[in-house]
C-alpha cells in the first residue's frame, strides 16, 4: 500500500445495505472492518479522510475515524457536502444523524454554497474530492450497483489521467471479515 495522506471514503447508502437501525449487526461489522482498514492506512501515514456525509458508509466512516484507536494517530475528518442543506428533504432522524456527523468532523463545508440546483453540483463535488485526495476507499461491489456507482465511474475516469489509487471493499470482503469475527 502506498502512503496516502488524504483518503476519500464513500460507498453504499444505509438503505441500500438494508440497515435501518443503529444496532444492526451489519453496521457493526462494516464499522469494525473500516476500523481495521483505516488503522492500516494510518500506519502508512494517513492524515485526513474526506467524505460527503450521506447516510450509510460515509457517516459510518466519520464515526469510525473518531474512535480512540484512530484518534491516537490524530486522524482528521473533513465532511464535504455537495451543496448547502443537503439533508433538507430527509426525515428528522436522518437529519440528526448528519448533524452528529458534522459535529464530529474536524472540518465541514459545502462544495457548492447554494442549495441543490442540478446534477452538476454532484460532478463538481466528485472533482473536488478527487483533486483533494490521494486515494479512494469505496465500500462497493461491482456486481451490485448502487448510488455510489457514480463516484466509482468518476474515479475510474480520473485514473485515466492521474496516478490515483482506488480500493474497493466488496460484499465478499465483508462476509469474509464477518466470518472471521465469528471464529473468535
């Protein structure tokens, strides 16, 4: 693994993973796996994770990055939303989850200072994330497309002209990790 200073983390939304409760065992496995992976990155010099604050993997990454094991590395979190008021149409519960993630982050800003206008704001956000990171970590399985397929496609296009690493965590990886946890 090459040394990565700034890592973009994204992946499936919680509803795509069929995770609707904070205590869902799937969420716990994902967070444990992310913790293990982020510790590996921190051992290699990771300083910042950047994420977008969407429900699911992006918010789980913020939670994991603030765990004591990773704070020993002084890992910082930038939560960069694509546009202002991203959660305005979310349920109150989901808005609270985003507020908690923003409060936990070391830095928060919207890439666009306007409310949602058009899909170009997502493209601009993707470009921002790519230009401000050395590598990406996606919890994404090519056999099961989801919303983050757009991030995946943007990363692949970016890789054609830039030395940029992409690490995918598949459902197989997560299942293998879950099985290894049961062995103990």
